[in-house]
């Protein structure tokens, strides 16, 4: 049986990145997490979505735009 929630360290190991990158992705709502006591756990489903598609689709949150004026039509 697969784990439903994994630690930030396990998520980082699975994606081959740092824990800080996982924390940044959580802050930008690119990964879904849940509180389990004091721990913030990453949902396995959101991790596999990032691995498969690169950019996750998170409902209810607009994707963040890159800063800068490139492509801006004001």
C-alpha cells in the first residue's frame, strides 16, 4: 500500500531536489500538504502529479506570473 502523506524530506528525495525547494513549492501552492500534528506532510498524489506533468494543476489558485515586463501589454 502506498503512503498517502509523506514528509518534506521524503518528497525531496523522491523528486531529487532539496527540502527548501519542496518548501518553496508548498508556499507557491504547487504541492498540496496536510498538517499531521506539528508536521506538514505532502500528499503523495500532488507529488506524483508534479513528477508526471511538471506543473501541477491546483484548483482555486491562479498560477503565479513571472515578474518583469517581458510580454506585458499595458
